[in-house]
C-alpha cells in the first residue's frame, strides 16, 4: 500500500500556502528550501513547527510547502494553518 498523503491550504493576510504531509523523517521544505533557510528568523520556524509539537508529530512526517504572496511573517502563518488543516484530515 502507498503511504498516505494529506494536503491542505492555509491563508493569512496576502499569503497562501499549499501543504503536503507524508510519513517521513521530519523534513520541512518550503519552496524547495529547508524551513531554517527559507525563514530567516527562528521564531518563524517555531511558528511553523507549532502544530507538529502540539500533536507530537515533529520528526515523524515530511512536509512539502508551496508558499507565495505577502511577507515572510504572513507566509509562516499560512504554512502553520495549512499544516494544522492537513493534520486534522
């Protein structure tokens, strides 16, 4: 059987993020860059990881994100909402 894939969209301000979650090793890739490289501030990375910490899934799933529009703060919020929605599925 194939691994399940969960997808969702998150929006905040002018930003939108399309999130895809698959079982894996904990990689978070945003627009083909690691989350630490994409978001210049550690607080934004913490914001993105928040739904994973709450559900105790940090390090057990891989996340691929396509984010656009707005600034980095808005994109981080959109990614966080997209992750939360995908986890809900």
